[in-house]
């Protein structure tokens, strides 16, 4: 086409402008005279054949201003023996007409030359040339694939982009079907889509599909396909055309981004090392790898710091595979694996960098490390491997191994970056979980050291207990229980709960438990014990407030609930005081169960109100159940149901106490408790009357002699003659002190419960003191001698006075 030829608005006609029925035909002789003129020429230029035959064309068809341009065209045509371009001509009406002209020399007999010209409007020629250029570009230079198929879905023509991908020349594609180029699954999808387009006429736009070639099925190829039906001028369907774009890289990038988003949502939902490892494995398989294993350096799962030497061994934390049989070929979860130095995992740990082994480089050391069942290695058909370190805060915690066997495409560098991102996110969570586990274990160790390791056997009761720590989500609690022997064969049962969770709660619990032991050793009444504890909790709160100072984030609420009960197997009386705690359950030997309707004082630390004692008499074989709120409080706050289960369990016929204790947990708890659970169940015993002797002695000078005589007779009856001398001395000294310093009658009581207890009660509240008498003193040696001849001694106060008691070992 001539350079600089103007182009006007395109015609809508897609037909060839030089077709016979559309083009004007003109024949010129060698001197430029018109010797032939077609009807189409008359339509385009306005001249009839009679008007132009024999006349020079330059004379009437060309405007004088355009003659230099046309003369140049004629000279070029003569030189080249042909020409094609746009020429400005003059219409019979005087206006300018631009025609696209194609000129060829024609030789007649006798070497006479003539020129055959075919012309059409310039806009149609330009459009036609552009269409031809576009079509030629689509088939020869377009980077987007183009496939033309017949109605039976056989290839008619493809462009060079398709040929480059398939590896076949364009001509070799003609007549082929999709199934001869693609793997069967992908070919079936492609043909189904093309049939829908042919049948409905609705084009398919940007449909993504897998298109793996039969000659290289391992290579992942994802294409975006747009297809439309082709029809001729009569509307007959003549085939379908596909525009195919390779979007594999874009598809992989989108898939990696989706996997990263999924990893962010799924990895690190808990502060549990094992759960985090399993979440990492679940994200990687099957969307990224066919098999994955997560291994941590041996100390890490226990919450300890990883060793400086990262050569192993490693503990298997998670395994995931696309199929169970293949997963069973690998080391199971929980196994300790010793790494060979040449294994990829060992290199990854030692060098602290990822390892990518493509199909040609899978080392034998990996098979021996990862597949202990060597007979399954050949069938697994692993073709590429990635090993990345789990590193966080400058420490290597372990390795993640990912490999492919079923997925055809091998790992590449972009996959390595994605695997590192997975590992990085998981490593931070695992390290957080490790640190949390470390703190939890320290707190649990503290808590266990503060709780009783065992409860002593006691003649007054038979005891069974359970302690369940709270779940990791709730944190360490401050529940505790105790069984404390008291004087006179009595026993104290204690259960309590410190407000809050964590090490602070456990430490507070330890201080309160120690205080309870100290107060119990003073033989205080239950209400007095709680009053002293309340003072202690207030003191702890004040200390905490002073320590917090300007650091409000360290402030902790100091408070607790407590139930303190004292049971006497001689009188069968039980005295209970409560500070904001749940009342105990009591079951009679006949199976009647009640929750004590007793006064409940405020929780410890609130102050302001007194605590009250509730007394009841328990038949021999009764059950007394003390518990913390973790046993019966549920997520929905309705405690009636668990309380009903507790009563039902305690009402069952008598069975070993350990079984009863476990049955309570099994029936009341429906899942792992959200709070610590302390459960203490005691079955009461009664000391036989023949094991107790009691006398009231008048306040007379002869009381000491009377006490010695009664003691001697009773010990002879009990067969304890070897203790007669010391016991007579003890009874005599205690009765003498009571006669000397107290007024009113004196009560002497002897108890034989395995040991020998001697008690002297009077109406005085004056406390005796042990002291060392000087050589010049006439008295003051009584209590000193008593302390020397007995194992223990002490004083307890009652509403009516005091009791001084001693205890001797029998046998």
C-alpha cells in the first residue's frame, strides 16, 4: 500500500474488496488510454464505458493537482511491472475518490503490452489488508495460542504459539483430536467444553483448565481458554475456534497466595507444639506436597530450649500423606529419629538453610532416614524433595520435609520460598508453644510441690481424692485440698480455691495451705481458722498492691474460698466453717445424700463479716464429699445437673472409696474441666468405746494420786503395762498443774488408737509454758518432764476452757 495514503472509516464488509463482483476493472493500453471499462468502474467513478473508451486516463480521471503523484505511481508500475496502493481519482461529478488499485502488466500477441487494473474503495481495501495482517499475526507471531477445529473437533489449523508448546510443526496438528495431544482426563474436559460451545453457540470466556501434554505428563500446564463457534455466510456451523493462553505461572502464584492465606488461618490456633505441627502438615498436603513430615529437635516438645548442636536426634511430631498406605511407610509420630550426617535433614539443620533436591538428585540417605521400610521406597516414586528448617528468634527448632510423588511437576525455586514461608510461620507458633509449655511445666511443678503428695492414714476416716489440673487454655489454677491430723484422734478436712489462674494463683495457694497447717497445729476452731486466713489474704492483697506500684499490668486479684471441717471419731461430731465455698455433700450409710444447708461466710479477702460453725453428727460409714467449683460448674452455668449426678453417685451402695471417687469424676465431668478440680471424699469411722476412758476428778489435793491409780488400772486392762510409769507421771503432772492453776473439776481422758493419748481438761484458759527450771527452783519441771517422756504434746482451747494433751508411741 502506498506510503502516506489516507485511510478512512472502515466498511463493515469482511469480504475481499477485489472479488469480481465487488471490484472495478479497467484496461489501459501502453500509452495510458482506456481500452476496457467495467460496470463497477462506472458505479465508482460515474463515467460510462462509452464516455471513456479511447481517452487517456490521465486526462479525465486525475485532478491536475494529483498528476505528479499519479505520474510517480505510473513510473513505479512500469519499472516493477505491477503495483498495489491507493490512488486519488476524480469522479465524473468532480469530487475526489480514493481507490485501492492493483495493477498488472498484460502482454498480447505481437508483444503489445496493456495494463489490467482492479480497484475498490480505499477504506474497504485498508480494512481487508488490516484483517489479513491481523490474521497473519495471529497464526505466525501471536504469543496466544490459536486453534481452529472442525465440527467433529479435529484440528484444522493452529498457530505458531501452539506449535511451540506441543513441540509439533503446525502442519502435523491437522486432523488430530485433543486426546492425541493431551492426557485423557484433560482432553475429556476440553472436548466437553467445545461441544457445549458448538451446540449452544454461547462462547466460553477465560475458562481455566489443566492441559498436560501426552509427551510430558509430569509438566503442569494450566491454560485460559476462550472459544467461539464459527458460521459461514449462510449460518451453517463450520467449526469452533479456541484462543489459548498459558497461565501456569499465574495459576501457581494464585495457588501459592491461597495456600499462604490458608496457612495464616490454620497454623497456630493453639499453644500446643504437637497441634501446631499437625496443622502445618494439614496445610501442606495435598495442595502443595504429596507427603510431609515435621520433626523437632528432641528437647523442644518438652518445652526446653533447643540444643546448640543441631545434629539431632529429632522427634517425629506429624506425618501426612495423600494415602494411608504411603504414610505407614514412614517413621510414626512420637518416634525418635537419629539423622545420618549425609541426610538432607541433617544438612538442613547443620547449615541452617533449606535444601531443594530435584528429581535427579534425591539422595539415598533420605530414603534410609525417612522410609524405615525400604521395600516401599521403590513404589513411592519420589521425584523431588524440599527440606526447610523451623527457625524462630535465632534458634533452629527442627525441620519440615516435603516431597512429591503423585503430583507430576517437581518442586522449583518458587515452591522453596513458599515452603520457607510455611515453616517460618509455624516455627514462631511452635516456639511460642514451646515457651508456653515451659512456663506451664514450671507452674505445674510448682503446683505439684505445693499440693499434698499423699494424705496420711488416720483412724478417724478413710480418704480418697482426685486432683485434675485445668486445661491449657484456662491456665494453672489455685485449687487445693488437705487432710490434717489433729489432737485427740480428730482430723481436719480442707478444700480451697484461689481466685485466678497462673503461677500467681499457685503461689498464693501454697501460702494459704501452709497457713492452714500452721493454724491447724494450734487446734483452733474452724471459724477461727477462717478468720485468721481472711487476715492473711488481706495482707497478701496489700503486699501485691505495694509491689504493683506504677505497673498496673502486674496487679492480681488476691482472693480465695475455703471450707474447713473437723471430725471427731469419739463424739462423731463434725464442725464445718465455710468462706464463700460450695457446701459439702453428706451421704448416710443408707444412701441418703444431702448438701449441707449451712451458713456461708464471705470469700477470704473481703472481710467485714464473721464466720460461723455448723455442727452435725455423722453415723459411722457416712461419706463427706468436699470439692471445688471446677467439678460442677459448666460452660452454660447450670449446676443443678452436675449436682444431681454427684448425689446419685454418692447414694450408690457402699463400695471401695477409690471407686466411688473415680465414679464421681466419670459421672459429673462431661469433658476436660475448664477449671482445676479438687475432690476429697472421706468415709467416717468411730473409735470403739472400749478404746476411750474418761474420768472427772474433783479439785482436791488427792486428784493426782487418783489420776495415777486410774491410769495404772486402765493401762493394765489395755495390756500397756510397759507405758505405766511414764503415763502415770504424765497424768500426775498434768492433773497437778490443773489443780494448782485452774479452778473447778478436772477431766482425765485416755485414748488408745494405736498410740496412747492422755488428755487433761480444765476450765482455765491460761496456757501452760515449757521452761527449764533453775537448780534453786522448787518447781517448774513438770511440763519439761512431760515433753521428755512423750512424742508430742500441746494445748487446745474450747469454749469452756482448755485441754492439755500428750501422745506416746505404743510398741
